[in-house]
C-alpha cells in the first residue's frame, strides 16, 4: 500500500512515454474505431503535460519513500 503512488507514477509515465514516442496511440484508437479523433486533437499538446504530471507523482513518491527511511 505504501508504494502505490510510486507504481502509479511509473506505470503512467511508461504508458504516456510509449504513446508520445511511438505511434501506439493511433494504432490503439484505430483498433477501437476512434482514430478519427486524432485529426481534431493534437496529441502532443495533451500527452506531454500528462507525462509531466506522472513524472511529478513518481518524484513525489520517491521523495516521500526516501524521507521515511
């Protein structure tokens, strides 16, 4: 339970990084029939701030973990 924010931050960071640096998002959206949404939304404008949030959560969890030991 104590490492839950750390796991959440790392998993989210990896997922968003995969979406940013590979064409994973268009493939995933195309698989469910929503690839038409990519023409309206510039994905980097959304994914890069989300990556920053996940990295901040990971940093906070690591800081809190090191402070308690």
